[in-house]
C-alpha cells in the first residue's frame, strides 16, 4: 500500500474568518502569516501550493516569480486588483474569488440606509443626544406604497427588490443586461431609465463601475427626478456625481442621500460630510460576521478543490490553452474580444441572443477560447466581471443569453473569419472580423464592408447615413470644430446613393453634445460611439 504523500501547504497572508481556516486544516497544512512585506511574501511563496489573501497583501509578478509550487491564489472577497492576473496566468496559477459571499450583507446594508433615510434616524439620534426633543422636524415617510427604482438588477439589486416588496413598495428596475422576464419574475417592473427617474420616490444604485456608468447620475438626471427623491449608493463610488448630488440636496430637489461608497476611498475631508441630509458609512456593505464567514468557507472550498484537481467555483483567470490549439486560434482571440466589444455598444435594446460563426482553419479546432473571449468582449463595456474559459458560458447563461455556434470549413473571401451576430427585441447587429498581419481587423458591420484596424487606445464613431456628396466633409468639419482628431476612416455602402456606414477611428472621445450634433446632421440616421 502506497504511503500518502505530504499534505499541501497553504499560506494565509491576510486575516480570514476562523471557519475557513478550520476547513483548510482538514486537508492541508496551514500557516497564518499576516502583515508580510513584499520581500517576505516573495520568499515565503516558494514553499506553498496555495495562497489566501484579502486586499492587503499584494500578489505581484515578482512575488509569483518565486512561487514554483503555487497552484492557486484565492482572494477572500470580490476585487482582484491586488493580484497580477497576467503573471498568474502565465504560470498556470489559478486565481479565484468569492463574488457572492457578501450579496445578502450588501443588500441588507443598502436597505438599512433606505430606511434610515426615510425616517431621519441619524439626524434624530444626533439631535436627541444633543439634548433636543424635535419630533415635528423629523417627520418621516412610510415605505409602503412608495416606488423604489433600482439601477441595476444583478444579485444585490434583486435581493434589494425582495426586501422592498416585503415592505409593500412598488419596485421598478433598469438593467439592460438582465432579461426582463427575470425582473418580472421577482415582482419588479422593468423600465427605461428616464421613466425610473421620473416615477421613483427612492432610487438605489446596484451597477458596477464602468466607463458607461461613471458619473451616470449627475445634474441632468437629478433634474429628471421627482422633487424630494431620496438616493442610496452602496455599489461603487463614482457612479453618482458627488458634487452634483450635493448641489441637488442643498437645492431641495433631492430630499436626502445615503452613501456607503465614494469616488476616492478613504475620502478624507469632504463637503458631503457637512450636509446633515446625507448619511455616510465607510464602505460597510459587505462587513458582517456572516458574510466574512461565508467568504472564508467559500474560498477554503475552492482552494481544496483546486489542490485536489477539481475545477473551482469562481475562477477569475483562464486556464492554459493546449499549444496545438493556441497556435491556430491564438491570433483570433483578440479578434473575438474586439467583435464582442463593438457589437454590444452598437446594439439597441437588451441583448438576448448570440450567434457565433467560425470559418476556415479555426473551425477545425476547439473554438472554446474564441467563444469565451467574444463573451468577454460583450461584457467588458458594461461589467467589471472577469470572464475566462471556465466561466464564460455560465456567465452568459446567468444573464439569460442564448448562444448558437456554427463551424464552417471555408469562407469565400477569408482564410479565417469570425462572425458575431447579437440580437435584442429591438434590433440585430452583425460584426465580422479576422486577423490581418496578426492585428484584429473588422471587415464587415451588418451587410456593409468596412475593413478597419481599430486602435485599442482609441474610439470608433459609427454612423449610419445616406450615401450622398458632402457627408464625409460635413462630419469631418464638425469633428474638427470640436478638436477631435480622425486617425482613420472607412465607408461601406449598399449601392451608390443608397444606405451607407461611416466608421471613423478618432483619438479623442466625443462628448454627448458632439454626438448629438453628429446625429443632427442631415442625412445621418444614427451615430454611436464605441469605446475600445
């Protein structure tokens, strides 16, 4: 009988709940060594198969270079900014996190802030402690019968809806990336943002911070809201413009706000703190005993799974692709991601269907990496969620997306081609691409030939227009007047004087006013900005 081998060793470099430590010790040797310097962590990693961190320990490429035995880095929490994902992936080290561990805690904290706003609890507490008895001044509002607008309906937003409905509130929600059927199934009503702002008595934000959500609630949005609306943000700082919020509260347009997150954390001295109608907490949404226990157990289970050769529940980075597959499909991974990034920003309405067609030699190989990176591209403009080979399909399924895949042996024009068609209840968009001299190239949008190599640091301006004299000049003059530099341009058309598509690569991001001016040019039907 073979003697059992040595137990794997796990280094816990940041504090986690005891429940996680206990679970790890059942199958591994565990050392808890917190507060290590960068040099100490690098030296220590040479002797461990697994590393557990929260946000304090920095897992750099230098530290991983000395981690010859390391199989997994487990982040006890959601964000992985303190882990060098590229370096980990290069070394075949799995990185996992625990994104669902604090869902209930975050929803409960957001709802607690909502109740505190409605009943002036912090202000009344301070007043009474100051020797005052001012009952009339702190007249509150019942939640029952009032409308709660949820900006974002992911795991936390949907839990927020459950709690609001239990309080007999009316719930409306906007999330273009969650099927309306799911929103309705939970008892909420899916609406567009303008209606949400106009009808809501309370608004709670539950969306990730992305380029499109940065500052999405600002002066213009406040003006569209009900007088006396109350706002809660326990999601991410920066989604609500803090200066515009302060102005809206002081003017009386917004009756009050409750913030758990800030653009800069810790925020230091801030004018928001001077306004007593704004409740503030120091990013406490996930800070409960139960959440930390749940996260610790989740992480411990994933560590033990990986050490035993089982797939983890929440992988963050992609596993290695077999060399023979990578040799053929590797140059097209960036193409697939580019097509997704472009398609999701050109589509009107909520994405529901994805059709992927692969032509040529790539269709003879496992296209799973290409499929995963197309999904990654679709999500990148609208979500902070990490997408890789392991979790891409499950993420798409969780969003209610249906994915059809077609493999074609050849294409009449290209040696290899990827065609991505996405659909919503309102429209369909098709974007096709290939690799030209190893550079991702868009060759067709819908039925029109384009052939443009996007600059990954630039922006695409995509305009549907009539094919007639002066269109290119009008657009170029307008952009020049706004000091927006054009680096490349392509025009595709169905026929002379028919429908056309102008695609411009610009170095500078056009603002909303510029896009409105472009859309107002006679002959231009639509103008969309694509952030690459």
